[in-house]
C-alpha cells in the first residue's frame, strides 16, 4: 500500500514524542555513561561500544562508522524502510493523530509554514517592545516591582526578557501595524490583539501588565504571561491558544532548565512564573513552571525526557489552592507514579511560603536540603488524609481508614504496597504496637484480593508473644478458621473449667490464633492472666469478661470485631455444650492451617531443587513435605468429623 504524504504537523509531533533512547533501546542494549548512553553500534561490527545516544539532543552518533541522526532516521537506516512508513509506525506507537497531505494542498502547506514563521517573528518583536517599555517612564512601576518586591537583579530581568505592556488600548497594535507593518490578521492569530465587539477595530490583549515571555524548548517566544500591578482580575493573564501555543503542552522555563534537569537528574515543578525565575536566579536551574494549570501527562512526558531516574518534585504553594493544584497534578500522573514510571515527590515549604518568598529569607542551600528530604507523593497524600483528624474519634478513624484503603488499592507493586500497609497500620495504631498486626489485617481485608501476597513484618511476631503465628489464611480457609477460633475463645470466656485444657493444647502444639482480632483478644486475656497469677484463678465468669470489657474501652474500634464473643445466644449455647468436640475441632483447624503452610513450603523447596546437583537436599525436602502430607490427611479426617458434629 502506498502511504500518502504525511502532514508536517504529524511529522513534527512524532519527532517531539518519540524519545530516541526509548526507540533505540528496542534494538541496542544501552548503558548510561555521563549524560549520554552508549552501546554496540548496530550498523557495523564492533567489540567495544562507540555508539552514543544523547537524550538531551535527541540524536545518535557512532564514532566508528559515523552513522548519525534522529529517532526517525535510526529506524529507517536499521530496517531499510521509507520515511513515511517509519513516521506512520512511530505515530501509531506514540498515539499521534495522523494527518495526510493531498497534492493540491501543497500551496496551503507553504502558506501554513509561512504563517508559523510570521507568528514567531511578530511575537519576537512584541517581546522586544515590552522589554523596551519597561525602561521607559511608564514602566518604572513594573521595574520597581521586579527589583524591590521580587528582588531580581538586572541580569535575571534580561535573561528572562521581562517587560511591560503600556496601559493604552492600542499601544502595541499601533507599533506593530503602523510602524512595523505587520498584517492585523497575524497579530490576532498570535493572540496579541482582539477585535472590538462594537465600532470595528482592535485592542491590545495585554495592558498595564508586567510581561513574561513564554518560550518553547528551542527558546522561541510563543506566548506571554501578564501580571497586573493593580487590583484588576485576573492577576495573571496568559495568551490564548494559538498555532504555536498550547498551555497543556508547554512548560515555562523548560528551554533554560532542560540542561539542569539532565545534569541533576531531577526536575522541580513550581506553580508560578516568578517562582521558577527566582529559583534560576538562585542557581537552582532545574526548575520549571506549569503555567497555572494542572500538570498534564504530555507535560510530564516532556520533562521526563531529560531525567534518567524520572525524578519529579512538585513544589506548589502550601495554601489551600496550592494543595488543590498538587492534588490535581497527582491525579493526572498518578498512574505513572503507581507503575513506578516516575519518582514523584512533593515539597511543601515551611510557613506556607512559595519558592520566591522562601528564597528572600533563606539560602539556595536551604532549599536544596528541603528538596533532598521531600517526601514521596504517597507519604504526602497519607499526611494530607490524616491532617486535622482525630483518630481517637470513631468517625474520623473510619473516614481516614476508607481514604487510606482507596489509596493503597491502586499500588501495583507488592513490595511497595506491603511497606505502605505496615506504615499506615502504625499510624492507625496510635503508638500501641499491639494493635499493628490487627490494623495490618484490617487494611488487607479491605484491600483484598490485590494484597493477598502481603508478608507481615518480623516485629509482628514479637508484638504478639511467642508461638507460631500463621499468615492470614487463604479466602477458602478463612470462614472455617474464623468460626473455629471464635468458638474456642467463646468457650474459654464462658467455660472456666475448660481454660487450662485450652492453654495446654495450644502450648503442646505451639499454636497461636491466626486471625489478628482473635490474637488481639487472646493477648489481652494473657496480660490479665499474667497480672493476676495462674490462669486457673479465673473461675469467676463475670470477673474475666467485665475486666476485658473495661480494658477494651481504650480500643473502641476493635471491640466491634470481638464483642459478640462476650455473649451467648441459643445457638452458641448448643455449641459450647459439646465443648470436648468443639475444642478438638477448633484446635485441629488451627493446626491444619499451619501444617498446610509447612506442606506448601517444603513442596516448593523440593520442586526447586535439582536432584542431580543436590541429591541429599532433594531427598530431605521430599521426606519433609511427604510427612506433612500424612499429618494433613490424619488431621483432616479428625477435623471433618468434628466440624460436622459441631455444625
């Protein structure tokens, strides 16, 4: 099939989106060396790498055979494919809308190219006009503001091309049309003037404002931001969307920051123009601004081209508006962050200051230290969730838990998820380490099934006192185990004569309760027991239950999971009347969970062992898992009979 001619906009968009390291990595193993990447050249035979790829320049070059070019040329040369075929292929891969060009459209194409060049030219002339006006008498207020309020030096003002738009309605219009003879249509398409609604004619978009040029990655002026020096609203006014300018695809100061981002392997995104300018003036040259909008995926991917570790720090204002902006930005790129495609951090400066304000009273080194210690976005979001909440209040506790669960559910990486489950469990335990395993299981229950592979922290075993603490059972095991453990605890609470027998059985088999809320209740029982002497001394039924209920007053969120055990209804009464069978069945069920875990463990080790390389170990694992299998068969027969009787 003959591919029609592709529109230049499509080609340009492909060049912009197709990261050369990403493209080349499909064919060449690249290793980082300084700012660039190196590998063995695919165009000639070599034993030591002379093929380099520059992510900053988006170019490749081989010092051996002198092959070089951009991402499109690389795929063309390697696959001996046509230009249009490669562009179309990359467009599909990077989801670039494809536009074709018919032969009769060539004249229109030339007109469009001419239009873009004229737009660049008129915007550059406008920037010069605004810079000149800043030095005139009418611009003194704006200059004073930059020098005094913002504390910018002359060097900074010139570097960023800051200027002033005079207050007149047609000042820029007259300069560009009457003096420079630019077509009115070009000024309108550049977003510099607007037609009057009545009476004909045009008026300047920017009037009596401090002007900040917005540049593309190549450093060409494509738009302006204007700040009012009066009470006029809006405080900041941006150019409208034009042929050259799209707010959602542009980042302020990226043309100046891209080198710093590559060098420091980190990008700092601030909210406002002056924050970015102030950071650059202080020597922090990896700062960019988001033009006052939520950070888009396109903007993020543009930034990530220049950082190997994909580290992005959001330093938006710490006030309510800034927090909302941070939340919106996270919402856009959360999927990338959850997948680990971006290392997202959040920096809130002390006392609610923005970067510009902070640097008025602190050194660049102070800011750098805060950057270094900025929390990961998940830590920041967790702190936002618990901020101004009283976790001792049931309503706040429930709402915080629900929001935390919603956050944790989206974490795909099991190691990361397990870490944050433990971290959040510590927060929700309010400093009581005994509650941590219970909080962990409660979170996992709500997150499930995504979190089924969670591994409990080592410290959990100590927190609950000796014995074998089984992991949370599989869903198919849980309902049976829940019933068995609950019956055993109910018998212990309501049948004092059975207490010593239950303790003896648990100690003999070296067992612990598997479900965290049952472990928690058992721990409270043992603590009361150790405080009063021998467990047998609890012959008075009301004494034990009432003391437990008193003790649970400080754990109001846990009481709901186990309070039913303190009471006996008609069904419960029938169950505990057959205490020997119930105790036997419950103990057997708990033992079964641990035996199944051991059986799966030894079976996995046996399957992973090479019988020829390690025959003794192979035989040992076989005997171990087979022995556990025999025990399982024996105890399963006991359990099935007893549970049938019990139910």
